[in-house]
């Protein structure tokens, strides 16, 4: 049964692809649906067209005869149907191979692999097997991600329940999504809020329950020149970083040195057992005290004071002395 | 979206299979199945459908020719049979990328771009430009995948491109039996080192590791890929017998005998530790505290770990390790006068 339908779909595709002109519905029925009643044919043909279109097959509808508009015809233009030629150098093919390992999201990982299989079918050599050791990193666990991704592509309005930061009340929101962006490790959707009549940003992890599409595709235009990442950066809360000044023993603290904006060598240090260098870094506070502590007596905190107090307190607690500030 | 085998999926596979065969000439059934990510039996089933398709004339010459006899033996499908398909030139090109496919691959490449160093970034840019052009070209009215992808920004930190490419290069060097010169950072000693190794393979155990015979140590060693600053594949063939990498399923210390089991008591603030470090045992000991057993090969590594966790982890046994840690903390504290 499934095989029979596959044959019909593929034969329909071939028929519309090889004809230079529109093919009439009547001829399609004669050749591919000869055993079906007129009613059954209508239903099957509609469904078959939809299935081919959902694969991305561009079926065009047009008038066969310019003077009579009662008979529509169908065709697939080869240049619209086929993937254009792409020639890739081996290093370009290598990064595209790695791209198949990026998504940690089942549907998009599969879509990426499918795209690469089509490239392979063009004769491009992309080795997918050598990369099984690489861990995917781009996750999108938010349940509403798929809806916003699709809505962005189709330009479909979305309705969803949302809790604002620091708020407890769930509110229903209506948005024309312009795009989704990942910022500081979190996904956001930006767009035009039709209730507030202004551009807004929403964090997907704060969307409650299911987001639903509320309108037909192509309902609105994305303002020309919209740069989604720019809007996200402008509207999303800034991740806080601060200026950190550390004294690091010569030959130590390699990881810190790699992230340093500025290194001043041979400065006066807290002891004279070695030469010391001064590192200036721009960093978020998260995990910094842990990292500094890991270096033991090879790293000394000059600034900020809060970090210094945290480090000293934790060391005192570890050796059993009274603390000067609050517990970290 | 359904898991049921559907006619639609079968047609999609055939639209990739025919151009694949067209581009690659004569291909064995199992090779084609592997390249296209399908089961050989399924691929054979797909070819049987193709056999029934062709031009709308209805004459035998109009049908696509598939040599099914070459693929069927007395015991069923022959994986080593060579696929021969002809009379299907009008399907010689794959279907263009769907909007979702184009966006998914373009956004994945953008994530790679954001996570890459300059040299790699330049390569990714070239690949992106070609794919974006292909996605935009020939796409019908109303659907412009290239444009749709423009609305998705994966941001920073979504991909570790250089690490992935490094893993690929090192695995290739291992497969080809070539020596590699490594510039490697040893965190337990906070030290940068240069060494030449015979690579055996890239393995994963929490992190990615290169298993290799180290010429300086004259012993097998594991190198964490994210601590390799630079790796240069040399033209010299490996000096030790080529063997596959070790199986790290039992943890990275399982082969080594000179390790000490160390028991730590973790306060609630340090409960996250066992998810990030290989531990042998985890026990709940009340008040939200954990007791864990770690295998320690290098005491300096343990001291650094305890300093990071200070004051929320302490050594239960052996006592000597506790003293070393307290001394290190005391020394660090003395810097602040």
C-alpha cells in the first residue's frame, strides 16, 4: 500500500517535472488515477500535491489556455526544483560536516543532516562518520522554541503566556515574531508586541505552557533591515562583567593569561619568592572565585574588593579561621 | 513528524538517492546505505519503488531501469551488490533545501563561526556564503530560506568549532598513522609542555581526550583536547605499533595502578562536583551532604580541586591529603597578610 502511494507520488512528480507546459488535471487523472472515481481522485490529488509541496517540491498552478480560465494546469520547473550546483573546497566541506553535530535538538539536527545528504548527492564529499565523538552544543530545550522558530520563518503571529522577571502573574501576550536569538546562553524571541504596540523581547524559558500560532502565515512584514541580534542585545538584560585585576606568579595561571586583556610583567607582588605579573580581565563574577582559588598561592586578587573578600573568607574557612565578611 | 514509514519519506529518500548514484557512479548497496543514513533493506525497498516509476508514456522504455537482480541473492538482500540505475536523468539533481533544512544548516554554521578562531572563521564564512547563495537561488515566491535564516542568531558559546576540528584532525592522524607534535597545558602543574606523540584515537569520557603514546614519557597518555593549544600533524609515521584507543567506559584511571582512592565530604554547596568529575562512589550522608570516592593519580590535581571547592569539601581519608590541602590554603591565605 505504502509502496503504491510512493510510486504514485514519484510518478506525479516526474510527470510534472519533465513537461515543458502545464499539465491538465484531466490528463493527470487519466494517467495516474485512472482507477479512482472522480471524487476519490479530487481528494487523493489534493493530498498528493500537499505531500509533495511539504517536501519542498515547487508545484506551480497556471492556466493552460490564456483565453479560458476554467482549466488549471500544473507543472514543476526544473530550475526551481533542483538544488543549484555548489562547489566546496575540502576545508569548507569539513566545517559543513561539523555543522551536522552542532544541534542538540532532534528535529534541527535531522534537518541539518538531511541538507548535508543533499550536498552529498551533488557529489560533494562530506564525511559524517568521523565526527561521532564530537558533542552537540547548540541546545534548544524550551518547549516553545519550535513554535517561535516556525513562526519566524512563516511570519505567523504567536500567542503565549508569559511571566516577567520578578513577577508572579502569568499574562497572555501576542507577538509578531521577527526572529529568535541566543544571547548569554539563553534563547529569546524578539518582535512586535501587538498589545503593547512596541518592539519587545521575551525569554523563551519564561514562556508558560504551549505557545500557539494565532493567524495565517505571511500575516505581517518584518521591518526591513531588522537585525535580530542587534535587537536582542539592545533589549536583553546585560550580562554583568567587571574589571578584575590579579597578580599572577610568572609561569603560572595560563588559563587566566589567555583571557587577559592586559598583562604587565615584573610587578611588585605579595611575596618575593618569584616574579609577579599583573593581569587585567573583563569578566562575569560567576565561577571566578572558584577559578582563582584553584591556583592557590600563585594568584593574588587586587580588585574588585568583593572578590578579594570572598577568596580570603573561603580560605580562612578552609583552614578553620574566623571570617572577615559573609560566607561565600 | 510521525514515526510510521510513510510514502512521503520514501519519496524524499529517492529524490536524494537517485542524484547520489548519478554523482557517484556504481556504488555498493551497503556503501550507499551508509552514506545516506538508511538501512540496506530499506534502500532495497526504495529501489523496488523506483523500478515502477518513470515517464508518463506507459511504455517499458519509459520506466526507470534498476538492476534488482544484482542486489538480491538466495539469502535476501546482497549488501555487496552494486546498484545500477539508468533512464532517470531527469532526477539527476537533488531537491533544493527546504526552508527548515536551509535554516538549520545555516544557523549551525553561524554557531560554528561564532565559536571559531580567525582562520577557521574565514573557512566557515566561505561555506556559509555558498550555502546561503544556493538556498536563496531558485527558491519560489513566498519562501526564502536564506532570508528566514537571517532571523535566527545562535549567539556565542553555542559551538566549540576548533575543538571539533581538532578532534577530526587528530583522529585522521591516528587513522593514517602519523606522529603529532602537541603543545599541551597541564593544569595540575599549571605548566605548558611540548611533546611528540603517536596518536591512537580520540575518545570521550566526559571530555574529549586524545589517547596517544607519548615519546617524552615513553608511555601511553591521555590528553584533554581542550588543553591542547596547538597540534601539528607531522609527516613522520608513528614509531609504536598502531593500536586502537583505550576504552574509557570505566573511567579514565581504570588502566592505571598508581592511583589512590580518596574519600571527600562535600557540603551542599559542592554537591555539583560528582557531575563534573569522575567519581567511583557517591553516598548521601545526611543534611544534604555527600561522601564521594575519587581515584587520584596526582595529589596536586586533588589540591587544586579542593581549593576550588573551599571550604565546602574536605578530605575524610587518607589524612595525609588533608594536611597537604590545609598547607596549600594556608600558603594562599598568607599572601593577603
